[in-house]
C-alpha cells in the first residue's frame, strides 16, 4: 500500500522537479501540462481488475504500450508537443519502476 502512495507522490514530485530545473522561473505551466498527462492512466479502466499492484502496466495498458512509448519519444522532437511528451515519458519511467519492483520481488 505504501509503495502505491509513494508511486503517486512521485507522479507529481518528479514533474515538479523537472519543471523547476528546466524552466526555472516559468515552471508552473510546464508542470501543470505534465501533471495533466497523468490522464494517460485512464487506460487502466480497460483492465480487469482496474488496479493490480502486482501488474507491470508497461506493455499491458494501451497507452502504456511500447508503440505508444515510441510515439511519445518522437513527440519530443516537436517543440509544440515537447512538454506533454516529456510528461508522458516521465510517467512511463515511473510506471517502469513498478515493473522492476515486481521483477525483484
């Protein structure tokens, strides 16, 4: 349970730290955009059960699939989509930590 709470906190904390580091004084707008990308988790509603703490979401949920992650990487090349793409990739990296946790346990 505490692992899930820490995981959710990191979904806000890491984008905050990245926004503060990369955009210094104009960090709020990029931070909010990256937080909004957490809506990518709506694809969890397609799973049964919706939440499984012992499931690796990468490659399982449609918006967490490897082709989707490849699209997020390509979107980094576009100045218009760079911040949302960064938010999505941060999200995928954080979700990937769950996969590592499951693998090691």
